[in-house]
C-alpha cells in the first residue's frame, strides 16, 4: 500500500484519533501543537515510528507539551516561532498539510501553504470563520482545501451542498441541529428533566467541554453556520449572526467559576427552559437548538440573508423534532426540495468520525494526483466554476433569477 506523508497541526482529540487510524497508510513526518513541533529526521522515507506516536498520544492526553519528546526517538524538536517556519517548509516539500487544531493562529500558515501550491485538509473551523479576507485567500484555489469535517463531523454536509450548488438548484433555507451536546440537552429537557440535571449528566458522560458554557453559548454552532453561509456565497462574519446563549452574561466565565455555574447558576435557568418546553408542547411542538440560514427562494444566491443560532419551536413530527440524543440533523430546502427537504442525519460528533473524514480526504487527494491529471486540475482550478471570479460575478453577483 502506498504511504501518504503528512504533517499534522494539532494533536488534541481529533489529531490523536487520526494518528491511531489505520485505514490508509499515513506516514506522519511531523506533529505540532500550540507551542512546539516534533519532526522526523528522515522526511522522505521514514517518518515518526509507531512507538513514538503512541508516546505522543499519551503525553498530549496528560495535557503536556510536545517539547518534552525532543529526546524520544529519531526526531527534532522546534519551538515557536521557529516551528511555524518549519511547518511551512515541510508542507511545501510534501504538498499537503493537516489542521486538526482548535486554534485561529493556524490561518497564516494555511494561507501561505495554499499559496505555495499545498493542499490543506482541515477539521479546524476557526480559520474558515476568520475575516472574509482570510476566507477568500484560503479558497483562492478551492481544490487545494478539504474541510468536510468542519461541519457535521462525519456527515456529508458540505459535499451535499456543493453538489446542489453545482446543479444550479437554488438553496433558500438551511436549518439544522449541528451540536451533539445541545441536541442531547434539548431532547432530554423535552422529557421533563431540569436543564441543570441534564447539563451535569452531559458533562459526566463526556458530551460537553470541561466548561459546559463553551457549548451552551452557541459559538461553535455559529461557526458552523457561518461556514455554510459562506459556501453559499454570502460575505458575512460572526458578528452578522444572531446568537442565543443558554446562559446570561452574568453567569459568564469572567464572573462565575465552572463549579459555581454547575452548582448555583444552572438552577436559576431551569424554570425558563421548563416554561418554554411546556409552551411548545401545548402547541404540539418541541424545542431544538438550531442554526437557520434563510434567503429568497427565487435566487441562486440570495442578495439578502438571515442567519440565526438559538432555540426554535419546531413540529414534533419533523426530522428535527424527531431528533434524539447527540445526532446531528440538517434540512436543506431548495427549488427541487421545497416541500420535503433534503435531510442529512447521523452521528455528527466524535473524534473518531471526524478523524475518519480527514483520513478520507487524503485518500481523495491521492486519487486525484494518481490519475495523471490531478495535479493539473489542482494547479488550474482558478478557471473552474468555483474559482473563476468572472463566472461568480456574472452568475452570482447580480442575483440571477431561476424561477
């Protein structure tokens, strides 16, 4: 089996899971975290061996830095800022790089790598939700960037949207539950459990971040919504999205500790959520925490758009209303899917599913490169439909009527 060399930025949950996947023969030549980088001595032929990668996973699981691995095995260690230049140098040699971090600091290296002809496979949402200028630079050569796992983890959300866009079928609404944590929370409070109990249970099950407010604030869902909106051609930023947090500012991390929030703060939120659940039930509906992207149904890419993230009251018998547990559901309404939406549903969270999508992206890149024309397609993709500015302006910028 042909080995695929890669350099990995980020070795948290997804990154460590990727290192343990064996579906493809990945030859890991370097791994970086927020402070340092370890690189194999022989980039072209060997890579980091299995014993080293297992030790790396153990070290990162314990919350320690990669820098302590400098003397373990045949590798070199670099610290910031030197490591950033080294990452770019290695990515240029390999022609590909991977970002499984949760950092916004990787955007500069990603832009430089893509500009130099590298392909980037991403599970990190933050570079894609940076400024619109950064987003455009990252997608200057669309075939060089693969980011399916940034929305819906292992679900084919972005691939499905791209196919619909390519067909010319106008998308006029997307609504979805894109947080496994909040999906679990809302389905449990629907059963009559207090919000405070549900959040504590979710934390004990490992569904939430160490500070559950990172999930309850809605920012992660907002980033996913922004990525979808930008794929549809809308030039917007995070501050354009209306975000409903499930806790008030008075209970924020700068005011209340995690322990106080879990012990005291959550109890104060129980009644409001209970009242909203009961009101929805009286209407035959349920509450779901969703992202909703809406525009005119008559335009390919609408000139106006609303993008909201928060609790909505939805029919109990709808795909979103039937949602249980931590699954993700996305409903896409188009001209062809007007009354009955295209529904994508399944496990939308988890390091394993996310890592599997990252791994499959490498397989796709390898197939393109091995068919004899892949490199030419990548180099010439500025002339493709999604990379051609003239085509974009002619067909999208003026809001072409289709219906």
